[in-house]
C-alpha cells in the first residue's frame, strides 16, 4: 500500500499521525510525507506604480518552515516506521495545497491519502476554503480525513 501523508505542521498533524499508526502497514508498504508551500499571497500593489515586491526572503522562509515540518513529522513517525519496516520518504512541494496533494497522489499512484482537518466552521470554510474537502472530491484514491477535537 502506498500512503500519502500531507501535513502543514498544525495540531491536526498529531491526530493524523495517531490515525496512521492504527493502520496495519507492513514492510512492503510505502509512506510519503509531503508539505506544500502555497506562495499565492494576495498583494495590494499598484500595477502602474512599477513596484514588484521581492519574495525571495519569503520563499526561503516558507521552504525552511516546510523542511522543518517534514523533519518533525518524520521524527514523530521514526519509531513506527522502524517497527513496521515501511519505507518513508518526504518532499516539499510548491503550489496550491489541494491541487498538489491530488497531483502527487495521481503521479505516485497512492492507494490512500491522509490529511488533517482544521475543523473550520461553515463560514470559515467559505472564506478560507478547505483543502481536505477539495482533496476528498478530486483524489484518485481513498482519503482519510482526521479531525481534531475542539478544545
């Protein structure tokens, strides 16, 4: 089984890791951890003013953060991966998170996608969108959406 584990490093990541550990994975299975950097930022710039902001530092910070997220997630899964013998890899992707998760699942021929859900209310989903909802509706395979309990 090929499992694609998408994370943004939020608290729902820990819940998703817990759910992943409940799966009966074995040595022949593969786990790919991805973190998607979304550089689409709304910018209020005057197109006639000639100013184009330099996003180099922003991109570096986003890449560093994604790298940290992958590293931390891999570390949390190390014992589980060692015990089951599954192969674990990681990748930083750039673009729209929902699109990149689905594209990666298609290209990698994933059997299952695991994503955490922020648990947005109806209005928050309307304003912010829902990556997990979009992945569920467009994925080429099964999707396991893990919700965290509101505190």
